[in-house]
């Protein structure tokens, strides 16, 4: 899997983000859908949604973005 890039705006407490995929996804999920709506990030968020601490509404948004990317890809 490609490395998930965390936007600089979400790194207020780190110069370089940890190399932990779940940490990166959690940080993005905390601010979704403001950040992380690109195809690769949505796929990763969706694949790991059960491992992340996300509320119901964010989970539904991630699922909808996943469906939209699948439909767009054909």
C-alpha cells in the first residue's frame, strides 16, 4: 500500500508524522471530510474503519466516498 500523506495542517504537534499507518489514518479521520477525500486515502480509511476511533457520521461519510470512488472508477 502506498504511504498515506498527512496534510501539513494536521501536523501541528509533529515535524514529521509517525510512520504508523493507523496513526496517519486516525489523524485524517479526525478531520474527515475536510482532508483525506482523495481516492487512496478513502480506500485506506475504508479498509481500516473498524480499527479507527470514528463516530457513526464519519463512518457513513467514508462509506459514501468509497462508493463514489468505486462508481467513478467504473
